[in-house]
C-alpha cells in the first residue's frame, strides 16, 4: 500500500504537540495534485543549522526556509551575495561593510506575523547569537517575569545557552570582533585581523539569518526555544507542519523576493532508510530519493524515461583518525604501515559501489585549492611492506566507529570490518566498538575517550579549505568532537593562519597545499574516500541543480506535464 495516497494533514500546528502514541498524520490528497515528495534521511535533522553538529548536512529543509548573506556557486571561490546586495573591504582588510537588499519579507505563519521587512537588525542578531555575545537580545527586567514553576525558569535559561558547533569549530568569535548596524540596510563587521575566509563562512549552510523581531517576541514570552522549532525565514518555502522523524511539509512562500517557486507543496519524507527510500521511489511514493542504497542503483534501467540519476562531486572526506593521546600511535612508522595495509580501492568498490573516489588528498578535488601543486597520498595497498613493520609488534588496537548513516559513510560498521580484515593480514588485532555520537561527545567532555583509532568523516559547508582542514586538525580544536585525532602541530597552524592573511587565491592555494603535505607526512588521519552526492528522480522532475554540499534548491524545480 502506498504511504501517501490517503494521508490527512494534522489539525495541530506542529506534530510535536501531538501525543507520541498517536499514529503518524496523513498527508493531504492535494499534495499529489500540485506537489512533490522528496525522500531523505532523518539523521541530524534540525530546523536550525546554527545549532547542528559541525559536519552535518542541514540543507534539505533549512536551505528552503532561510536565506544567507552569501552563497557558494559550484567551484567558485568568491561567494555570491544573496541577502547582501554588495560588500566592500577596508584597505587594512579588517572591516567588511555589507549593503543589504531591501523589500525582503519574512514568512507569515500561524505563529508569527512580521511587522517589518528584513533589515540590519536581523543580521546583527543572527551573527551575534552564534558569536556567543549575550547582548544579542534585549535583557528583560527580572521583575517583569513571573515564574510559577522553578523548572520552567531552568528550562528557558538553558534554552538560551545554545551551542553552535560549526562556528565554535572555526573559532568565529576569535575572528570577528564586532557586528553592528550602521543604518537599517548596512552592516559593519570588524575583524580582529584580516581573514580571507570570513565570507565563505557566512556562505556556509550554517550561517542562516533569523528574524530579530520574532526572537524578541519569543524572548518577551520567555519562549526563545521556539526559535529553533517553529522556524521563520525569508526563503522560498515555509513550514506548514511537521511530524517528528516522519515528514516535514513545506508550502510555497507567496512573498518570496526572488524568482517564484513553481511547485506549491513539497513533502520531505524522513521515515525510510536507504533501501526503503528506493523502494518508495519505485512505488511512486516519492519523486526524488536522496542518498539511495548504492548497491541497488543497478535496478535503474538505462534509457528509461521514467527516472534518472543525478550525481555531483562532493566536498566531503571519509577518514580514519589516529588518537595521538595514545603512546603507541605517536610512532609515525606505525601510522604509515597501517595506512599501507588498508585496501582503500576495495572499500570504494564494496561500500560505495563506485559512487566515490579514493581520497588521495585531504582537500577534496572539488575545492578551488586542489588544483595547485596538489600532493598525492602515495600509500596504496601494500600489505607485505606493512607486515614487515607491524607483524612483530603484536599490536592490539581499539577502533571506535560512529555507528550512524552519513553522507561520507553509508555503512560505517561494514567499512570497519574491511579495515579490521586488512590489518589482521598485516599482523594487527583490531577490536571494533560501535558508539553513538552522544556517547562520544560525553566521553570527550569527560576526557575518557579510549580509542586508538576512530572511523569518521567531514562535510564541508563551503569550498574554502580553511573550514575543511582547520576544524578537524588544528590545535585549537584538539580534544573536541571535530578533531578526533587530538593532533596538534604548530607548524600546521602557522601555515593555515598565513593563508588567511592574503585574499589572493593563488597564494592561499599554495599555503593550503603546504599544510596538506604536512598532514600527509605526519598522517594524523588516513584519507579514505570522497563521496559523490547522488539522487534518483522521476522523469517528470526538471531543473534539478545539486551543489557539492548536497544543496537542492526546491524553488528551481518544476514538473513536466504528463502522467504521474
């Protein structure tokens, strides 16, 4: 039975207000008449990418609801203005003046009615919030708020203590000194020192712009937590309703400031795994299925007009990280020998079914920095050479695996077993321990993580190498969820910092490749795969444009006339 043929929309505003024991609400018939169903996964889902884990893909929903000051276009190094209309840089490189577009309206929803257009206050609020400045909202007088329940006060005080993992990983508050409004349509960003990566960070999927008016209204009601659960943005679609881990229904924003979206209703189905998504696709229950089970893509018949596959090179990296807090791991000969024992080509074939490429660098090929004197990772599968180094050491190593489906690794445990087998052939015993991200964060917080190696990966939010390498390998992020190798090399940090002093792309590229050479020499991580972004679509769906970050702009989609 098809999932959506007889679905009925919930009367309530949002489904998290519904008792969890109730059955999932049904989707309206009108959706199949003038809409599209997009099947994807629920992993890492959030209505606020600012608070999402760094390295998590947030573009499925949030890129439709919100806009950013800038965006990245394919392989271009220079961000393109979006909510910003233009910008200028001071002669000393420390002040960025951003001129904003006018006449842009925020969503009108059942929970918020804006009284003004987007302006500089919204930018100042959104950026100051992620910078951790407590002045981003007016302070309420204690006497004006009455708490009948002490737990209520605790809940809302904690809601204000939000973490912003991506911005913390790049130490944005050490880059930006202040953000202020010069007038309603001009914002001035002052940096501590020149930094050529700032605009790229403001173009990442995490750098959305909120309504400050909406936040002030929620703060006055002591309900700021709603900012992250009942979204209000300026994007082409707004949220109609949501059922946790089941679906999000979006409807067209009639006041959208750019070109009008062609499809009125879009339902994002979050309920199925990779295999289930492809089954639903073949059953006609969704018109687009993202991250399908790649081993089943052979079911797609060539030259069949009913469907097609779309793929693009991704700004991502799957890798094995060594824990430098372990004494044995600090031996560079050991790390190189382990890298020589791993058959990465077999991993590409077995795990990704050739929808990925062997990662011979840290910086993905899609980045603008990969074209200048790019070094190669020379350690292809050499088990005999590895065995000469490893077999007499009688090593027993623990490998943790973050056991959740990710873009960069669809089958973490299966990949871990392949690596275990390769290392066993080289004389190394490996004990695999699956862990959740929550458990890992807890262990890192308590400084009790006990792994020799950990299988993980990284998703880039833009094409700038700074935001790709710095979070996972810099000294400032060691002992954090992003730098799981706990590697710290002052020379690496110095090279990375020097790359930010120049706005010349050639100079920056050369610096990042020097940093990359150092990584491949020291080998704190073994690069494994760069994964293609893949989706399958019904033949009626037109104008699909995918980015290296997995962004799919629903407002450009259209449906070819014909049978459903």
